[in-house]
C-alpha cells in the first residue's frame, strides 16, 4: 500500500474510534505496517471491522487476508481462464458433424451405415 493510502486508512480508523489512544509513535508503527499490507485486503478488513466492532482493531485485524477479497480474485481468475479457453477453442477444428452441418447422432448413424456397407 502506498504511504498516503496507509495514512488515509489510519486516519479513517482513528476517526471511527475516537476513544482510541493514539500518539505519533503508534501512528508511525501502524503506517509502516499498513505500507507492507495489500491495500485491497486492508481496506476491506477496516470497513468490516468498523461495521462489526465497537473496539479499535489491532494491526493484525487489518492486514490479514480478507476472504471476500480472495474469493473475488478467484472469481476473476476463473473468468480470465474461461475467456482464454474460449479463445483457444476458436482455433480448434470443429468435429465432423459440425463441418457437415448435421447433429452428432445423425453423423454417428451415417458412419455406422457406411461401416456396414463397407463390410459387406
């Protein structure tokens, strides 16, 4: 997370918990730790903590991985993977029934008839 974003997040937390005893040293420690954190996880955790808890968070509460963020990232990775697969499938030669413009079962029946005719 960028330093300015870390400061902004810390100010939001401090404003949300007015009884939280914070001095300059504590603020600096928080900002240093927030700079090392994933911004998306930290913001999501902060918002959830503010909504759910009347007590000020610990650094660990904010910098931990957020399951919702992880789930959304996994959904996005899956969408990208499926999109790539669709692109690859465009380059694949279609099956013979599609090339002939008939359905699969009709093509199979025709192939069986051809095989029986050739065997006789």
